[in-house]
C-alpha cells in the first residue's frame, strides 16, 4: 500500500507543478481558484508522503518520488501545456 501511496503522491506532485507554473499569468477569480487547488494538492501531497514514509526507506522513497515528478512534469508540460520538447 505504501508504494501505491507513493505513486499517487508523485502524480499529485505533477499536478502541483502544473498549478504552480500557471499561477503567475492569472488574476481575479481564476487566480483564487488556482491558489485553492494549489493548497489542496500540497496538503494531499504532504499527507500521502507521510503515509509512504512510514514503511519505505527514505532513500528509495525520494528516488522514486523524484523520478515520477521529473518524468511526469516533462510529459505534462509537453503534452498539455505545449512547451517545447527540446532544449
């Protein structure tokens, strides 16, 4: 169950990254909604991370978490946010 929590937390980390990236271009009510979404996602990430820390070693957890975040963020930015895939 801890590994499932870790994968779900990594997916929420990708959502967090997407919310954070687009907040700076918004204003008004849309900005408020993004901030609320941002706070909900961050709270969920921290709770799921806490559950995963209970039974997975910290080194393994951080390696998997970082991998999910890096790959997921790249894929979401290229596919959904139309950022260039080459650097």
